[in-house]
C-alpha cells in the first residue's frame, strides 16, 4: 500500500520544475528507497475551492496554513509529495 509523505507547496512554472525544486530540497523518504514524487497544480484540481481553508489535492488534505501559502500565488502553486510504499 502507498501513502503520501512530506507534502510541500512549491511555486513553479510547470510540473517538471515543481518536481525538480522538491527534489532539490533534499527531503528523505521515510521508508521507500524509490518513492514516486507527485506534483499537482492546486488550482487545476477538480473540486479545488480557493476560498475554502481545507482542500483535497490528490492524496493529501491541505489545511489553513497551507492554503494561506497557496493563495499567495495560486497560478504557480503545486502540491508536491512522495507516494511511499509501506
């Protein structure tokens, strides 16, 4: 079974740039030596509500502190996380 870990908001012009910036942070996975990196543009997700303090993006729920960060530049905000096998 896979689980999301180490969620970050990354501001980027495209998905590959978001993945590259996330990888450059040097975040180590918890368990999986080869986790998949998922990068989703928040504003393009189905049912995303910019006015809500809680949203589901892919496999993660983002709350008020993260939504505050997304709102600073929603056009470039990606939710990026590992999908790790446990």
